[in-house]
C-alpha cells in the first residue's frame, strides 16, 4: 500500500463510525475549506486512486520480474485483455521498468494506469523489431499508440536506388538460424526464419520466390499492412551495412538457394556486409 492510502485508512479507523472528512481532506490531502459532502467524495476518490496505484505497481513488479533482458517487442494489456500500448526495446526488462517507474504515476495516462499484463516476443535485430511493432500496432489498434496509418515512402528520405525488391539477411533469436526479410516495391513484406545449415532452405527459397514472382500481388482488402517502406528506410540509414540480395538476379530457385547457402555458411555474415552483386 502507498503512504497516502495508509494515512487515510489509519485516520479513518481512528475516527470510528463518524469520520470527519473535512479534517481528513485538510490534514491528509491538503484541501481546506471543502464542504462535508465534497470532502467525503475527495477522500473516497483518493482511496480509489491509491488502490489503482497499488494494483498498477504490483502488476509492474510482476511483469518486470518475468520479462527477459533481451531485445523485442511488447504489448501492454488491461484487465479485459485489450491492447493498451505496443512498443519495442533493446532491453525489454529495462524498458518495462521505465513504464512502471514510480515517478511516472503522476503524469500517467488513465489507460496506462489500467495496465494489468504484458506479452512480448524476442527479436534478433532492429529491423525485425521495427516491422513487428508496426504490424502489431496495425493489427491490435492499441488505445495509447498514435495511429498514423501505413508508412509511406514520400515522407521518408530514401534514395530511389534503394526502393527495389530486396531480401535482407538478419540475425535471428535462434543462434542457428537467420531471418530473411523480403520487401517489395509495392509495400508488401514477409519474414522467413531459416536455418544456417541449409536444412530447410529449399522450401524457404521457393516461398521467397513466390512472394516476389507470384501473379497474386497485394489486392484491395489485404489485411497485411504494407510495411516495406520501413525496410527501405532502415537500409538507407542504420542498416546501410546489412547483407542483402536482389531476388531477381537469380534465374531460378536453385540459383537463389545456392547464393543464400553461400552467404549462410560465411562466418563474416553478421560482421560486415557481404555484397552479392
């Protein structure tokens, strides 16, 4: 329990069956001259707020205790399971501790004060975090996040040469795997986790090629947000050194598989960019 709540309950107990709410409001809440009815409402409201604060702190302690100290994306939910906020972090535990820091309570939005639970997903790279965060915001429409709609290239300073179909090879949370991030100029994107051993590369190469070459392109009503501009923007800045290939440079699935297999075997893969042109 918080200090203010303790004081109110202690004074109420001491006053017995006929508490003096005006005195309570003045001595504990610092509100003097309030009429009896208003003073009672103020004390009762203060107790409700303090109960909510205590529940919020307890939820925060539980959530932070369970959250890993790893990069990822997270969803904060209220008692009804509704998505309140979606975010990403280099360190999930540290980020969530910041959400529930005591100093934040006074300025906390009402919806954030009702957070009761959290879920998260660890990621292997900054780009994966950016994509998964944007996809979750589009899917869940959390109450607190500002809904800005799908990202657009005309609002991003991306060199024209980078706006092209691409496959970016990134670290995965699974040490023996990589994440293939495929992005098309029409905005479509996909993530494909594949093992560095090449054990599932044949199937995954076919899947990637179908994504780029299928006649069934994005159609009206497709629920997947066109997040490829996030990929192009990241490649233009923080991801300038990321390894990537042009899927159209391969004549067929066998050639693309061969190129990817060579990259995945290279120990330099995530130490420096490997240019496949």
